[in-house]
C-alpha cells in the first residue's frame, strides 16, 4: 500500500498480559508516540525515543492530553436486539418470548437487517468498539447483511447465524440439516473474507435438538479455524431446563462438550452457574468465558465468580450483551463489571478491566498479535480517550495521582462521550 507513516503523539496504554497474574503487564507511555502505516502498528513507545527517527514525510497528529489504547473488543453482542435494548421483563425466558423473538422475526427482510446492521456498527464505533463477536438471527440474510456492512467498513468482526430448531416460534426455527447447511454456505461466503470471521452459533442448548447439536459439532470439527459461540449457565431456570432436556449430561457445559463444541475459539457467554469441574474443563480446552455484567444485573441472572474462575485460570473477556445488556459502552460495562466483582468479594483494578476489554478479548478470539495491542504488526485498531470529556470526568481526572486512578475514573464515569475518535485499520471511522 505504501501509505504515509502516521505518528500520533498522546499517552499510550496497552497490555502484554493479564495484570492479575503479571505485575509488569501494563505498558504506559505518558508522553508517547504511536506509529501507523498501511493499516498496521509500526511502533509504540516514548515520544523522546521515537520522534528522532521520524522520516520528514511522516504525518504527525498532536493528541497530548488524550489516551490512545487498542480498540475495545466486545465478545458477545446481539445486533438484532438493538431495537429492544431496555425492554422490561421479570427474567430471561419471558424476555426472550416477549421481546427478543418477535424482534428477530423482522430480520427475514434483508432491507431491515441492513438498516439495523448499519446503525449497530456505527454505535459500536461511537463507543470505541472495533471488534465484536456478534449473533445474527436464524435467517441467513441477516448474516449476509451484517458481514456486508462490516466488510464495507473494513472492520474485524466475528458473526454467525443462530442455530435453533426447537423451543422457539415456528417463524424462527430452522431444521438440524438446513441450519448446518446454511451455516456452511455462509462460511464459504464470509469466513476470512477480508477481516470477517464466521462463528458457528448455537443459540443455546434448549433451542437445539440432539441432532442439530451433533451436526454443529461435526461442522466445527470440519472447519477448525471458525469460531463457536453460545450461552451457558446464565440463569437458574435455564440451568434447570437444560437438565430436563439433557438428563445424561453431567452439567449444562457438559452438554456442549459432549458434542465437540469446546475448543480454542469457542466463546461461552455468562458462565455464572458453573462448578469447578466445568471451569477446569474450560481452561483445559481454552474455551473462553465472555462476561456480561450489565445483562446479568438487568435480567437478575446472578454474579460471576471471579475468584473461582481465576483459580482455574479460565480465559476471560468482557461483553455488552446488547440487548439484554443495557449499554453499547464498554466503559459503562466496566463500571458494572467492577460492581459485580465487589458483590462477590473480588476487587477488580481498572488496569485489569481495560485488559479484559482489549487484549483479553483478543486472546478469547485467538487473535493476539492481530488486534488488542500496540505490538508492531497488529492491526491499527485503536481509540482516542478523552479524560476531559465531561465536566465531572475532567474534574475527577484533574485530581488523579496515578495511572490506576485515571483509568478507574474513565471506567466508572466514562461512556461514549469519552471516546474522542475511533480508528480501524489505521482509518478514522468515528470522530466525536
């Protein structure tokens, strides 16, 4: 491509590991320089060290007072639920019946799917999210619409068609055979096309028959570099239902394991009501937990157990889970994540929350070295955070005494207004 070298002067934040297990994981350059060329990170470091070697043709942007960090990675979100965010319900299952399923019916219309996909992606970028693992509906056209919109913007996204052949309205059911056949056709059209990746998407165990689960596992084995995404152990009523439907399985998670659906690139949303054997199995297979604090609180599902997850070294990432989740903002999601942890007796430092929203997400997606960091060679997906975005945030930022306090203020007080700009593959795709 040979585009000009771009140099951004600002404070830089990124991670090389999980700060919970590595005290040297945080990389912070208070006066830093980020070098970007041809959509990739070329270097990141102190301004004093890198500026002297800048070529005269470099395009320099002075963003002092701002913080650059890798774009947020949302590892579990439903784009067809954009229009039902903030809908009232006494729990998960009635929320699905009364709001989710009727909304998803409209995605059989390609024009509607395309319009929602456009809005959804713009909302992600406005909130600093540059990559996401996205659920579409049962309709293949909903997947085509989403990937077409993402590909046109050159975003790195993971998405897939829901597989659901029972316990759903007739208008949202496929069959075991048609669901997998349509999924395979979508893999052929979209997987690894540009920056798009396909996820074999079992809605959740209750909405798939044994035959569909079996075929999904076979498809996952046939295409090992695709993703797998589903829900597990979100709600006690759901767990009880799964036990009735799959009485021979040791646990809810064991249902998926029995069909070959646990491996690297497998994303399991919620993971609240797991036991230690489940957690050990997730760690052994490198299946990742995607934590959804805003939806867990909104639907009254429960509190994620950080202490037991960390004891098992369970791979963790964080997600908004819109529309059960109540905000597209990963900063607001960190706010709720912190509270969920505190209610369970765990203290989450801000640096770990920012790790979970960046490199943690990249690791869950097995994309470390591609996104989620400022390591040379990574995609130049990054955001510009403004600690003075609101009067209150500015006032609090003025009195912070160290990096942890500043990041904590952003996580607790920040929202979409704190995202001054979003860049994808080196191109500015949002400007506040």
